[in-house]
């Protein structure tokens, strides 16, 4: 995977924590965020995988299932709005 830079936004107090950690560890803010995200994902890998599998189980190839997955709408709510074919 190419090393593309993507800006992220965090609140001021989180940015301050990142800045302090980077300063006192003698590294960059980018390195701190990179390591933190990787550690977080590793720690929550099972939860992430289960959520992804549940999403896949929900999808049956129809537009309706995709809309329901993205919106959380029930069959009744979609019908109330005019419904969807497929």
C-alpha cells in the first residue's frame, strides 16, 4: 500500500496529548498517531471483524439491504417512505 498522507482532525486536548507524547518520546506526531491507531486496531481486531461479518451477513445483494445497512432503517420505515424495489 502506498504511503499517502491523509489529514486527520482531532480536538485540541487530543492534539496536545499527541504533541506532548511526541516531544517527550523524541518522535513525530505522525509516528505517535500511527502507532496509536495500529495498537487500537490490533486490540479491537475481534470486534472489528465481527462487525464487518455482521454487515456482510446483512447484505443480500439488494438495494434495500444496502440502504438498511447504511441507514439502520427498518422494513416498516422504508415502506413508510415509499419503499424500495429489490
